[in-house]
């Protein structure tokens, strides 16, 4: 599924979710997450065994903060921590009578973390639902104290994804009114228990999160360990909802604009991979016969093949070994657009429309955009000369500190075990050759050299090397710094990799 990020309990977890024993310690999960290219938020109050959390004292809490951050700092092989989540749903789990106001508690905890870890992003306030007045008070206090979160977070568990767009717009307006620079947004719990197993409903959530520019979003954890919250069953067999996320994870190229008829009902999200000339559209949350209008597809030729499949979840305990084929039709393209009929939709199901040239496409994805990869301690940027309009820059850190090293992980899927040529699109404005480390699947390191180019953010230059890949999924890391690698020289920006 190409998992992007996870929220995991703190080191030394005591939390007993849903009546289960403590589990999910972020530092123990880290190797598995890293193999999938996923970053982790560490949810600090999950060091407590109960939910709602039972406050003990400030002495107890600050000692726990010290223990958690120190454990993370000492885990020198863990590189994928992307945020400290200081508390969870404080609008109802914070004990004001015993601990004082949350705003003061936030500042005190923020400073305690920063005294030990000056760089890892801080995530919050993670309230249980969007509440403008609550956020206004929190942000005003945090701004005055110099403790604003790097990533703003709230939950969307109210069972109504149609409100997400309004919440994001209102939050952006609130930032502006308070003179706060735009924060990255994480909705690190979404979908109620009644929705999380309903592919059509989840398609509506994902569409709105993508459209709103949300950086990370995580399925709320309602179920047993080891099931990806109901996406797998019986030793990792897929459920119906798994296929929705699989379609999503396999999207390549760039996400493109989708326009629903309304915020309620039918919605979807889409991508276009220009290198393979494939359009992927996922829709759901509506019944009956509906039409998907796809525009701007002249590059695919005068005839296109349109494949339609669906997925349904009987329940989270039933394996669904494959999506259901609905139709496979060749259409004539008229006026650079196409109308695709999706018949007999069920609102609970999700539907996948694949549009590609009638003559066929390359059998596997060969180009991977850096901005779609897993990016750690670097920044996704946009540029007119970049492939698909995006790239990764500020891959700057290699000071031997595992919590600040900068790298990019590409999760690739190839059909055959063999040696592949990997071409890297890059820019290097230093005026001299720069280097980065290259490792495949956590193996030994080699060095990639990037001769100087015309300037930063100006792409077109490439270098090539070889990589030995196994059949199926592999993780290719390009690093300025990483455990086991002494560090690159100079600086280089990454546009894409291409495997042949």
C-alpha cells in the first residue's frame, strides 16, 4: 500500500487500546515501518495505561517525557520519527483540575521536549474534533510563548467528511487572523467505526483530504494489532477496504484536480502518470448510475482502454482476494475528454477507473517522482522544470545524528530480480560535484556523484548508476546522511529516479 506515515505509541508504551495488552512501541515498530518507507509520529501520552489518560503529577509526566525522548535519542538505528505528538484529544482527556490549563501544560511539555530534542517536529494539539474557538485560544497562547506546533493536528471522527473542506478553510483563515505562518496539517485520526470499513465512504474522506492539501492523514485505530486497523485479516490477507488503499498507493505521477457535484455524496480523487500515460480515478459514496468526466487526455491518443473495477467489504473479518472486475472497454476520445459511465454503484463500495492508451503501456512503473517518495528531514518543493512539477530539496543534514539526517526513500516495484540501471534527475547549484549515499533494502552503501548544474531548482541533468533489485518491492535510499553512512558532500536536489 506504500504506507506514508503512522501514529505509534511512545517508547515504553503502557496504553491498552481496546482492552489489548500494551503494544505498538514506536521504536520497536520502526524497522518494519522503515522497510515500507513510512515515517512515525510518536504519541507521547500513550505511555499511560488507561484511556482517558489518568494524570499523576507534573513530576511524573516530565520524568516520562525525559524517558521517552532519551529512549528515542538512544535508538541510533531509528531514523523515521517525523514528529512528537505531545498529547491526544486534550479537549476531553486533559485533567485541568489536577494539571492546570492545557495551554500552560502544552508550553511546559513543549519546552521539556525541546530541551532534549531541538529538531524533531512537534505535532498538536490533536483535538478530538475541529473547534475554532478552542484552537484560537491554543494558538494565541502558543504564539505568545513561542511554542507553536510545527504540524497542526485535529481529528475528523464525526462521521461527516463533507465538513473537512470547511474546517481546513476556516483553520487557514484563523492562522491568518492570528498572524501565524501556515502550518503543515495532519488529520491523524479519521473515520468513525461505522465508516472505516466502508470503501465508498473512505474514498470520500481521502478525496477531501487530498483536495485540502492535508500532508498526512491516519485511519483511527479501532481494532486489533496486526490488522492495519481492519485492512487485513487472517495473517495479512486483504479485506475489501485494503483494495481502495492499494489503488491509492499505486497512484503515480501527480495528483490531479477532481471536482465533485457537491461536498456530500459522490466524490473521488485521481492521478495522471505522464510517463506511462495512465489516468487513475477512484470514486465512491454514491449509489445508482453515475458519470465520471475525464478531461485533458489528448496525450493518450484517439482511442483509450477504460478498465473499471470495484471493491466491497462484507465485514472486516472476511478476506477479499481481489477487486471485482466490472468492465473493460475501448472508447474513442472526442474533444480531449471522455465520459465514463459507472453503472449500478453502491454507496458503500469504491470504484477504480483506469484510462490508458488502447495500444498499451509499459508493463511496470519505471519513473518515481521524488516528491511522491518518503522524505525525511528535507522538503517537497515545486518547480516548472521539474518532472511532474515537483522535487525534493534541502536534503542538507549529515552530522552523524540519526534524528536529523536527511534522506529520501523510494519504494519501487519491479517484475524481475536483476540489475537495473537507475537514472536520477537532479539539480546541483553549488558549482562543484556533490555526493549522496545509495543503499537498497538496508544493504551496503555506495556513492552517487552529482556534477554541478546551471542552478537550484533547474532540472534536466541526470546521472546513472546500477542497483540490484529483487522481484517485487524494494526500498532505495538516497541520503545526505543515514546510519552506517559517513555523509555526502555538497548538496543536490532530487527530481525523480527511473529504472530500466
